[in-house]
């Protein structure tokens, strides 16, 4: 009897916490942003919340199996008809199965309300991107200063001078942005703010798309892309339409990809391949 009580209470507590971690992971910023701004909630990072979610899931699974073992007779009784014969597809089981399959299929095809839940989560994460700001590229915080400076067009020597002038402790130019931030009680974004004046050229405002899509590119509208990279919107739309790509100024890159049955990366490559005047 004691084991049954412990099992049921463990399942209740672990399941409640699993719901909490699910909500946290639903609203947490995208990884590239969370790591760039060293995002924490109640003292835990995005990775720590994810690890907690996984281990709570394992605990729910184990305690759930034990719970099934101790309540097997009751579960079997649920699958018996009025004649006391075991029948898997009882009305109750069929309804439960249909509800579950409805959620699975609805999620796959993004049908409301499942699709709306996914869209809301993405909208929350995009608001976080606006609030905290995008990193220069994915996992930029893991790049050594030499690599980061080269990718961002920064003068390495001047970057080191700026860091030391700001009173930051730097072991060498092979220290990663995250290491420099950690050693000085900062976040990677703040380290970048210190060395940003070492920019050799004005990168933003250059004509044409970069060699690889920047972070958050999939959520930019076509109009915003053209404005950011000094492209003629009418010419871009005409060029895409000529290549059988449905495109509108207000459509995001992800929406264009979905509408044309291709990936966002394929849309980016089509954009780069346009022969614009």
C-alpha cells in the first residue's frame, strides 16, 4: 500500500512539474538568442530547463509504468463491455484514441487549434528576439575572438584594445566571446557592444544578400528583406514569380517556403540567384 501511495504521489508531483517546464520551454527565446543574452529564469538557463524537462519526463514514465502495474485490473476493467468481455475498442477507448490522433494529425498539418498554439509560441519567441536582439550569427558566443572579428569585419587589434580599455580581463584572442563574458560578469551581447566600434566597414546597408541567411531570416517579410539589403521589391517579386515562386511583400520567408513547397533555405538561394538590375 505504501509503494502505491508513493508511486501515485510521485506521478502527480512529477507530472505537475513537467507541465511547468513545458510552459517554460514554450515561451523561452530561441537558442541563438538565449545563449547570446545568457537568458535565465529563476536561476536556470535554457539548457538547464531542457535537462530538467527530460529527467522529469523519465520520472513520469517510470512512475507511470509502476502505476499501471498496480492498477492493471482497473485498466482492464475499463476495456470490458457489459458482458464482461475484454474489448480494446470500447466507446471510451475509441474516443480517447480519436482525441489523441486528432492532436497528432492537427499538429502535423498545423490545423487549428493545434496550429494556433504553435503559432502563438513562435510569436512569443519572436517578441523575445525583438526585446533582446539577434546575435550576429548562430552560436556567435562560442566563436574565438579571432573568428568572431573576421566574420564581423572587426579589426582584431583594435578589438583587444577596446576590451582592455573597458577594464575587461582577456586571456588572449583565442578566448571565445562567451568566455570573455563569463570572466567579466557580462553577457556575450555586452562584449560585442564593447568591440563593435572596431568595425572596419559598415556591414549593414551593403547591397545584396549575404552568403548565408542571418539569424531570424525566416521570420522576416520579403519587404523587410528588400529594405534591409537595398533590393528593389518590385523587381524581386517579378523575378521570383518568373521562377514560379509565389511571393508577396507581406509574406515572411517561412510563409513563402510553405506556400511554394520548398524550404526557407531554398527561398534564400532563389533570392540570391536573382539577376537584378
